[in-house]
């Protein structure tokens, strides 16, 4: 059991040292891919922002129309008893 735990420490150290040696070699190769992924993320973010702004504007327009219709209905309801009393 103790030998197995020692092997895990040695394996972890070997992986850490290997990653430290290999990472500088892979960085120039992986940089263009990382850059492309970041660019794609920025484009997606900008498109989502525009879409959300359009949705917000449309929702505001619909709410304004609904409020106008409610106000018209209130005015019509308020005028209806007046015209019934005059007849």
C-alpha cells in the first residue's frame, strides 16, 4: 500500500516535470488556435449583444402598444356610461 502511494507521487512529479518541459515547445503551436478561439468568442459575444438589444427594443415596443391599448380601453369604458346617461 505504501509502495503504491509512493508511485502516485513519482507519477505526479514526472507528469509535472514533463508538462513543464513540453509546454514551452507547444506554446507557439497552440497560440494560433487559442487566438482563433478567443476571436470566435468575441464575435459570438458581439452577436449575442446585438440580438439581445434587438429583443429588448421589440419587447419595449410591444409593451408600449399594450399600454396604449389598455389606456384606450380605459377611456372607452369611462366614456361609455356618459353616453348612456345622455340618451
